[in-house]
């Protein structure tokens, strides 16, 4: 199950993610790595907190987006990349 850190004020987004199988933790209160981060984009400098390791986790700015749009964006960003190999006949 993917773990998503969500800024505390984004309760509708947290609920939608939880209802659809994501492990949701409040931004700043997680103890382990997260797979994605959702922020409001207002005065949040996620990268300045050196006590959290977020390298590789996509940061999604929910400003101006509906809960459905954020949910869609999280799904897109967390889908495993499908690698297709092309056999050129060599």
C-alpha cells in the first residue's frame, strides 16, 4: 500500500485517498518514507526539513485542484512504469 503524506488542511483529499486504499499520514508527522506528498502550496517548504527523507517522492501541489483531480494525479505519479522491450530482430 502506498503511503502519502498530506498537509493537514486537505481533509477531503486525505479522506478520498484513504477511501481508495492509500495509507495517508499528516505532512510532518510521518516516521517512515512516503511515496508521495500533497501540499496546498501556501508557505510550505517541504524540502527544508532535513529530518525527513523525501528524495524520489513526487510533491503534488493541490492548489486550485479538486480532491478528484489530486487523487487522479497521485494515481498517475505512483503507477509503476511499464517497460516494453522491442525486439529488433538482431
